[in-house]
């Protein structure tokens, strides 16, 4: 493909991303005991900003430290303001070009009960937690608005309100939430949670230069999940996710990040795996559905491109050179499937991939192998890094597995 679409700038609201690469929100468990960015956090984002992507999305940062999925998750509450402001200022010094967007989240039923309070709106098999009602949800929404204002005051370029991956936004939006309450039951009530959130954030921050958008799971892949035809079926029906995207667009959203799955339940859908990567093509379908539904000026960002790597994957019926991250990124932008591509696991394997590609140094790229060892670190509540290319994390993974082996031996 002769024309390099990934290198082209693109307008997002009144701002401009210098190229079509986005760094996806990737939690790495390296905050301190109160959710401030730690030394490893600063090192990670320094590498990512040196990587020169058009947009860098700050990992899922919790609006409520009392209910979180990771022990050392980054937090965005008033006591974190100084740390967050320093992080933004330091990254601007590294590279002032990338747009810096914060992903705001509340873990809900995915909150880890060992060190935080697990809550839910309706118990889901295998998860559950303390059932909370309308008053608690309204208080959490207040926290989202406060967090957005902290992001704005810190110098961030915008926020991604997380409506995906099984976190609280997903839990409210999915058909499984069929109870009779303000944000439950029929779609018109469930979607209002997201609409109210966007409207409240925009009212609190009327500056049009501050972007609002959302990452959305188009289909969670289990009965009653987002994108399902009802509360007890897993049949795909994109009516609700597309209406959600259209509704937040009407309320001022400038971008939508497409995703799928719920990693705690359907990990291989969310992040197509090494052994059977074929679900990556579902992501292209979801991207095209969004692109066709939304206005041309609303930017659609597509996920799940890491699994293509440099063509060394198990995807069949394609020549290697037409089966890579760069081939599909350029093709899908050219064909009107998507406007930008987001890199998740690839950004851990090589945070400087965009810069290497854009300066014709593709031979220097460390390509993600989709081994998902980084996901193992996350599940184990350890600092996350690439065990394939970073010896520190190779050694850490070996030690983790050695200790696990010792514990198993004791039990037997």
C-alpha cells in the first residue's frame, strides 16, 4: 500500500493528533499506596511520549480508591492532584505533541475484595458484591465529574469515560441490568446513565478544547452483556452500542474508542489471543458499524491491532505482508473502517513503535507476540511489563512462577 495513512494528522474536535496512532489505556499496577503515579509510572509514560503517537490514553484511573480492581491502581481524587499535574507537566517536557487523554473508571463488581469494596447493581455469577442503589450511583457520578475537573486542571487534553470491559459503566449499560430503577430496565433508562455523565462533565468543563469521549464494548460476548439482544442471550445486536455512541456524540463527544469483550470473562474477545486470533476480525466489523453510524468529524479509534504484529501470527488465508498491524491499520483507515488505531499490548512490548515506524525504522521494532504474560502480571497484581523484551520482567515472571511452584509443592 503506497500511501501512508497512519502518518496523516487528524482533527479531534478543535484539536489535532499528529498521526493515527493511539496508545490504549493499559493498567500496570505501579502507583503508590494512595494511587499517585510511582517511579515506574513516570518511566513508562516517558517511553510512550518518546514513542510519538498522536494520542496517549492514561490507563484506567479510578475515581474512587475505595473500590478498585488493582492494589496499586492510579487514582484521580483531590489528594492525587499534585501527582497528576506533575505527570502531565513532565510528559509535556518529554514531547509536547501527543494529545494526553485520561481514562476514568470505577471498577464496580470488578473491585478486588482483598483490598477494596466490591459493589454491584445486580449480582453476576462469579462476581457479585454489595448491591448499591441510586444514591450510591449518583455519588459515584459526582466522583467522575470531580475527576474530570482534576484532569482538566492538570493540563490533560480530555477524558475517556470508560463504558467497557465489565467495569461499572458496562454493568449499568448491559441488558443484564434489568431492574426497575433510574438507570435500569429498558434501554432508554440504561443509556441515560452515559448521557447524563457526558452532559455533566461537559457542563462542569465548558471549554471546547477539552475533549470528551468513551471507550465502548460493542459486544461483551456473554448472555446479557453489552451488545447482546437481551438479558439472557449472547446473540449479537449492535442496536444499543450504536445508539449509545450516537447519543454521546450528540452530547459533545469528539471520539469513540471501539472495543469488545470483558477481560475478566471473555479475554480472548477483548484481546485476541496467540493461539486463536481470529476474533480480531469482529473488531473490524464493530469499527465499521461505528464509522457508518457517526458523523465524519467524530473520530472512531479501533482496538485489537497488536495481534497482527509483523505478520508472524496464526491468522490464515493471508500472505504475511498483508497480515500485519501496519497493513491493516493503513487499509482500514483508507477504506473508511476506522480513523485511528489503538495499540495496547504492543505499547508494552515496544512503547516507541509509532516513532520507529514513522521514521522508517521498522526493523528496530519489538513486535508483540501476544503471549499475554503482561496480562498475567496484571492478574497477579504485580507491576506490568513485557517479559519477552525486558529482562527485568522476564526475571520477575520466572520468580513469580518459581514461588508458585513452591507453594503448590507444599500443598501436595
